[in-house]
C-alpha cells in the first residue's frame, strides 16, 4: 500500500492509503500531464462526493421508512401541502 497526502498551505489535510497498482497509475497520469497526484485525487473526490452523499441520504431515508419514523407522500399530497393543488 502506498500513501497519498493531500496538503493545504498550512498542514496535511488527508492521507489516503492506495493499492500499489492505483498509486502507479496515478503517478503515471500525473507525470504524463504535468499535474500533481494531489490534483487528481482531489478531482476524483470532488467528482464523486455528491453521489456518495446522495447514496448515504437515500440509505438513511430507507432505514427511517422501514422503522416507521418517516413516510412517503403521493404527488397529490405534496401539491396539497404546498398549496399547489389548483
């Protein structure tokens, strides 16, 4: 396993352990493009963070539904609650 540290100007922010093959691919990409490994790691995180947040939120919503702590609404119910049932 290789480690990758993402840095701010003041201090390390994140250290990631990567399998050697992924580290080699990242290093190769960085060298080929003149960018840093940190740049690509940051880009990958930013690209997928919203998706991960959506998945987590959906999982939590499903747990709440199954536990009876939440319920679903029909479109008509939502429109009525929002005063959109014209």
